[in-house]
C-alpha cells in the first residue's frame, strides 16, 4: 500500500477549489465565519475562500472569530514544551536545513545517553515537564535503537522536584513494526512534517536521502496510526510554496486520516522558513509568508480544525508569538535550543543548530510574559497518562467536557511550576492570575481547581484529574 502514490493529496482539485473560490464577497465570508463559529470544521471551499481575504474589516472578523473559537475550546490555556535535539546526523539533502548531509559548516554531534540525561536535568531544572525529542534522519551504529534508548533515558531522569512526564517524538518516518516499538516505549505524540505537499517543489528541495521519497513520507502517519499511535502531529514549512496550496493539501491529509482512522491529527505545527547555516533558500524563501498572512494561516487553521492543537515554535519572535495566542495557538515551545547539547551548555543560536531562533528568552521570562497577558501556562500531561488520547480525547473535547479536566490541571501544573522553579517576579504575577482564574470559575471545574491547587500548596507535585 505504501509504495503507491499518496493520491489523497489531489493537486488538481486544490487548484480548482482555489480558482473557484477567488474573491468571495463579504456576505460569503460572513456566512463561512458563522459556520466556523459552530465549531464543526470547514470544507476545502470554505478554507480556500478564507485564504483570499485581504480587506482589513474582513481580516478583523476572521481574527475575532478565531479568537472566539479558541477561547471556547481551550480557554486561556497554553501548553508549554521544549524540543530536545539528541543528534544532528542526517543522510538527507534538504536545501533549507543546516543538518543536510553535505553541509560541512556545522559540527556533527550525537549525544551519549549520559549527555542526554544531563540535558534532561537542565530542562527539568528550568521547570519543563514535556519534551519533544528531535533527531536528524540518520543514527549512530545502534540504529533506531538509539532513539528508543534515548526515550528511556529521558523518562528515567528524576530530580528533587520532578521529571519529564511526556516525551513526544519527531524522527524520520518508520516502518509499521518500528512504529509499534516506538508506541511501546511510552511516547505521547509522533510528529512528522511533509514540509511541502507540492510534489514538484518537494523534489526540488529534497535532493538526496530517503526523505526524497514523497510517498514514503506522506504515508508515514498511516503507518504510525496502524501501529497504535493515535496522537500524531503534522505540519508544513511555510515559505517553500504557496501557503494557500499548502493549507488545502493539509486539509486533504487530515480528511484522509479522519476517513481511515476516525480521528485526525492531535496537533498542527506552523513553522516558517528561518535562516540556517549555509542554506540560501532558508534565508531567501521562494514563497515568503508575510506577518499578516502568517496570522491569517493560524486563524484559518483554528476554524478549519477547531479541536486540533496548533503549535508555535521559537522560530517566531516574541511579538509574533503573542499575536497568535488569540488567533488559535494552543501550544508553544519555550527556552528552546536546536543544537544537540544546547541546554547544558546554555548556547542560543549555535551555528550547529537546525535553524535560527526568533525568541531567545529563557522559560521563566516566557512564563511571566504569558501570564501577564492572562494566559495560563500549562505543564499538564494528564490526558496522555490517563489514556485520554486519539478518539477518546475527541469524544471529550467536542462536547466541551475536556475543559472540566484541562482547566483545573493547567492551574495545578502552573502552581507547581511557580512553587518549585519560578523567580519571585514570575511567582507574583502567576499566583495572582491563578487566584483570579479560580474566582471566575464555577461548578465542578472550580471545585476541582481549588482542590488541586491546595494540594500543590501543601507540597504535593504532579496532581491532576
């Protein structure tokens, strides 16, 4: 099955839909936004019409609708995580990436298990509980076992106030049997990006290695989900091709997963091309995405797939990240390093990193900023550990029941951070926000929140419902 073309990405259909839905009038846009407000998702024609918006008044209505949907589903929560790069070895030749095989301008590094443990300690000491393991698409002599050993190492590290409670993984596409082994290792989400769904562009920017095989990569989430990994994450690298095409292609991919497995991706990532060592295309994107179009992308995705998490990385500046919180972003990385060993050594834009960062702030500063805006930084990992994943998560999310768990758990995990890791200034801002948030809650959610926060205040860590 997976040696055949990924025909669920229908390029001709995408261009036809974009052509048919050019320049819709205001009444059509308002009709689509009203439909989006029902939080049942949008079809290709709806999404295509929204991508054509340029009028400031219509943009404002788009952004306001996205904010309303985001607030209804997620409230003021923002999930916090950090990427952990364990290796920058790679066999591929991706023109936009510093890790590509022929790049001689970076120092290649493979972290030992001891070094990985030190990196994890550094992350835990900052306050992190969620880690995204990332590796270049080539491994040392142990092969894929290196990834499995690294996951075990991450989970085994314990410190005075905690441990990493969820390891998500972004590694090269695997065979179905390998995905089963990955599932057994206890991961949360498996994340893989197509980078670009446009086949001609894909061939132009992937010149060597297994990643050159468009179909192998496009079918990877099918293999992962058949292996039992029901939380998967997708994304494209905006700037490689027309963002309108990429959004519609991603919608086709989501529809395929929903039709085949009954549930789509758990998360969507929205990285833009950023400069990378010795990469001309990364510094000069073929299809640059303006800041206003980038905000539009986030808003459209929030309306198109309302119950899917949207991830914003530290590729973007602090300003852009702030602006997208209200448009649909529900997860952010913080204090990130994209070079192996970057946390223990406390390096920032190391030339051996995968790409340049836009937000260099340490975790505590990001937390204080997020809290000052009224958002609750959440380190919660309860759903994964209680089996609320895949279809089970959606069954709770769509009627709104998940908020009875998420809101209290976000507050207790935030309180744990403030109590164990925060600076005085961040603790002051955060504790005030927690109290104000609880005061605004009612019913069972408030009862649970008060109970969990009090348990943390009494010295208990890792409490959730």
